[in-house]
C-alpha cells in the first residue's frame, strides 16, 4: 500500500507540473477591443502585485511578464499551485512603428491590468 500511495503522489505531482505548464502557456486570459481611438487590452493577473508586472510593446507584439514569490510551507503537500511566473507574447491587431513612442496608460484593479493603446492613425490612399 505504501508504494501505491508513493506512486499516486508522484503522478499527482507530475500532473500538477503539466497543468502549471499549460496554464502558463494559455494564461493569462486577455480581452481586446477598440474604444474610440484606443485599443483596450484587459489582462487577468490575479495574485500578482502591480510592481511585479511588466508590459512592453514592440511593433505589434505585447510582452507580458509577471513574477511572484511562491508561498510554500514546508511539510505541506500541494496538489495545485498557481504559477510564479508568466511570460507571454500577444499579437496585437495594430502595429506601431519603431520610431513612434507609445504613450499608453495601464491601470491595475482587482487583479486585472487594463492597458489603453492609442491606435495609430492611417491615411486613406486615393484611387485615381
């Protein structure tokens, strides 16, 4: 019986590791929509402190990096554990020229980062 319990814990730990890897790949949940002249990006990052979240835009790629300390207690068996780090790249529906500086605004409230990015103005090309 002892070996079966040991194997079950090993399997549970491996499943936990795989689910954490999947969570880090898929998450965080992100919503994007246009609001007037801004692209609004809402990013779910519960459990991360505002100071530990870094956002960066390069061309049409938004990089989201968030880190936190794991609150592990010695002697405790964890069956699920939220990720300590998120490093995600998201393709935006807009593109920003390298020479353009983006002056966006980001707020953090109730575990959600809301980023407002000005949509670059485009010029219509007349057809003659």
